[in-house]
């Protein structure tokens, strides 16, 4: 599932506690609780679903991915 995040990834050069760029991601799986495995710039990572957005933008400016959308993804895996 295509989505976006502004979560900082230090292995991609983001500085801790600094605003990270908004990146397009691919949501690969959902644990059924709050964590998702994603692909970001060709790398695999795990982040909380609250940092994943339906549109390109930042937290508070665009809608977060919903639990329903994530549960649909879970059925595909």
C-alpha cells in the first residue's frame, strides 16, 4: 500500500530530533496492533502506524492511515 511519512530515519541521513522530509513509502505489513513494516527508499523499516499518512504531508496536515486500511492490508499478506 502506497503511503507517506515524515518519520526521521537516521540511516537515510536524518538528524535525530530534527524535522525529517516527507517521504513516499510502501506499507508491507501490519502487526494488528500499532506497528507496520515499510519500505522507504529501498530499505525496510518498522514504524508506528500513527506516523503513516494517506496523503503527502505532515502530521496534523493530512489524514493518518486508518486501522481499517491497515487491516485490509493484513488480509492481503
